[in-house]
C-alpha cells in the first residue's frame, strides 16, 4: 500500500469510528433534572442503522438510528426523586449519573433575566442556604440561525451551591429556590436568554409568518430554509466572481488606494457620523463612499490588539487601519467588529479608512460606534456610484443578534423543544417598548408558539411586568413603558399564565434593578397558585371596573381574599391621575373607602377616566394588598396610545 492509500485508509477509519460513536444532544448531562410525572424523551446521534439502548431503572429502551443519524427514546413517567443513573449504549457507552426527577423550568427573556446572582442586591446574610443539591442549573450558550438547530451551542448542568449560582440568572435561581423550599421537589432551571433582545427573536418561523409586518423578512431569510452555514459556504464559493463583477469593479478609491495613510485628502469633505448619509450632506446616493479619520491609542491600551467596533453599516464595508485591511462585513444589520493586531498600530495618529457600500435604499454607518469618541466629524469622498436596479445582491447571512426575528428561537430554544418541562418564566419587554401596542399581539402569540413547539399542552407560563424606570414626570404624560405593561397584562387572558409586577422594584436611572430576589419570589407565588394548587396569595390588587359618584371616580378591584391598603401614614394613595372629556390627565387625590379607591381632583369637575401608575416611572407607590404586593398599573380609558401603529420595520 502506498503512502496516499495508507493515509486515506487511516482517515476513513478515524472518521468512521468517530461517526459510529453514539452521542447525546448536549442538554443531556450528569447532574441534570428530568421532568417528573411525564414521559421524557432522550435523543441523540449515531451511525445510520446503529442500535442504541438506553438503560434506566431496570428497563431497557431500544431504538435504531435513522437515515439522518438521529435516534430518540421516551422514558416512562417517573416520580420525583433520585439520584439515578442512565446509560446509553451503542458502539460506545455513555453514563449519566446524579440525575434527579423533578420540575424543569425554561427561564427566558432579556438582560433582566440574564442578570446574575452576584450582581443582585442586597446580599443575603444566610447565604449558606444556597447550597441546595436538589436544585440544578444550566445556562445555555447563545446561538443563532435561520433554521432550527438540533442541539445547543453549549452549557453545563451544575448542582446549585453558593459558588455555582453566582453567575447564574438571579430571577431564575430565586424563583427555583422559592419553589423548592415550598414543595420540596427537585428543580431544574434552564437559563436560556440574552440581553437587549426583542420578543420576535424568540418566536419560531411559523409564528413570525402569521404577522404581515414580518412578510418581507420571512420571505428573504426564513422561507428559503437555508442555514447560516449553507449561506456562508455558498457565498464564499461565489464571492470572488461577484466582487469582480459588481462590488469592486470601477471604484477609483481602490484604483488609487485611498486606504493608504499618505493619501491626499485635501479635497475630501466632512460629515457627521454615525447616521444615514441620505439624511446628511451626501443625500441620495448609491454606491461606495470612503470615510477616514485618525485616532490615538488610549492610555489603557494593553498591547494585545485594538478592538474596532464600527457597529452596523448599510450595506457592506471594508476597513483598513494604517493601510492594512483589518476586516470586511457584508450585510446591513450585521455588526462590524474587528481586532487590529498590535504590530499595525502606533501610539498617535493611526489612520482608519472605511469603504462603505450602499446597494440601494439608505446608506452609511448608521448605528453607534463601540468607541463613542469616534462619533463626530469624519472625512469622506464619493467612490463608485451604482444603479441599484442593476446591482446583484448576494444571498448572505444578515442578522442582528438582538432584533432579527426567529434567530434566537432557532439557535437556543428549538434544540430543547423535545425536552419535557414543567413550564417557563419570562422577563422581557424593554426592547419592545417603542412598539408596545404591537406587543399586545406578539406576546400572546409568542406564548402560544412556545406551547405549540414544545407540544406539551398549555404548560404554565409566568412573566414579569416591567419595573419602574427613568425619572418621574412632573405631570401625567403618555408612556410607552406603561403601554408595554398593559400589553403584558393582556396576555393573562391565556390559560395557565401569571404575572409578577415589578412596578415598585425599579431604579429610576438603571434599567437593571438589583432586587431580583423579590421578582423571583413573586414569580414563584404565581407558579404555586396556578401550577401547584397551593393556597398562594394574589399578586397584588387588580382593577375590575369603575363607577362615578358626583365629581369622584370609584375604582373597584377584582375579588380577593386580601384587602387593599395604603402605606401612607395619612391614609392617602399616590399614583393616580384623572381626566375629563378633554382627555387631559391631571394628578389626582385618592383614598381608600370600603376596599375601594375614591379618586378626585379639583382641576377636573366631570371626570370620565382614571389611570394608575401610568408612567415610565410613577414614583413612590403605596397601594398594596395586605401582604404588601403592589396594585397592578391600569387605565380605565380606551383612547389611542402613543405607540399606536408602530410596528417592526425590515431594513432591506
């Protein structure tokens, strides 16, 4: 056998034996919790036709890997308890030990769900109680795609302890701990979230397809059902010919090497950046525009490579530093982030040049730089002008991690939808506040979508109503955050849902209030009431209806075993505003009478509407139930809102 034949045989043997080994989807690990009292699917990968046997509790669950190399078995229902051991036997054997059966909760949302235990305040004195081996925690690694992925990008099941919980979701952990302490059932918590994300990023392609505002996006990116990997591979194969024919040909900046530091820029003009150039000095223009400025290294630079975060560029860009190309990005919502090697830098007078190419519509460096000091005046010169109708746009990955519909569902949720769970908790909405009225339909559709994708009926779903944020208004104003809270509350019409208000827990100038302990506890109260049939208290007084009495409006609350009260020492109630037929609201006086609230104002003689806690930040509130949980924000009117008709816009 010659060398090449021997090498080929060895490589085939290595690949064959690697492929032949049985693998598990990476949600299945030692220390995990499986859902009690439900059949539990376990799945993975193996060689086509490979026999796979799962051994558990003196039973063997046998199957054969299909033509796609996938296999799955379903374990019989099992009561809470453990620890147990599960063995998966194929051409190799995998053993999972320290497995518990209990209740598994998916914990999703944006940064307030991501917010970690070690960031929470105040610190608990009895921290030793956090060594809880019956609670298991898992933080899913972030991943994105246009098609549903088979497995998570990473993550590790850990036994909850004072050490392991510190970087875990605080809301999720305090929720799980409260449940465990009340039920004594093992709890599994899957933290699967990402800061600054809009709800549509977590919705499946099927759910997105139901809304007309996503039609163009769905047709271009989701309907073709091409993965990031496929699109990238196809683009790389055709990139050189496309660039030669469309992207690079005929640009004087490339021909004359405008990217070099010694380029004469005496005839270059100036422009304020970031921003679309159609809205600035350049105006309507399609093609390439060259941007240039100088920068010095900061005193803190550690000589390990300089990070250049340009942000989002419409549509493509190539970037040079001191005459050397340091990066290239295609796509108007992708983020351009480059690291410049230390060898290319100097302490003073570095020259950065960015060739921005607009293929139609708006153009420019339009989002904020990661280096804020770069915002301001840049030199610029027009390069190659094009006719957008004759320019061929390539099919590429073009996704914004925080705003592109479905990509986080596909990367982070789809891989676990076969997993048996108890339910989900959710803390999100800040990123949708500017489209609060749209959220009124998106949010319940999102909940319904997750229930459909997990195929486990109307599983329990609990969510946090946004906290108070921003400074207090001197007079009643329209508020997108108040509207978002109303849209959240509307989802309570769905079965098996519950809402924990955080209207009293916020911090005016911090979008991440540090008191996550009470948020977790309130979610647990909702879960105990809805999911565990516990004798749990109501989560704060909720508006039912109003009546009029002379120049007063009487607010009636939904029936509850807990009476309303005020913490104000004089017996008054803050947070109310009142309006007459002119629809102008004025701050109002209010007091409790017979478990109702009487609202009035000398400035409104014939009131017809009342709002409570209707503001980004309504300030100090003292209307609660007897257990101290805050009354839920509400309005009695149905007048047109600030965010009316504001919907998702697709950047073409």
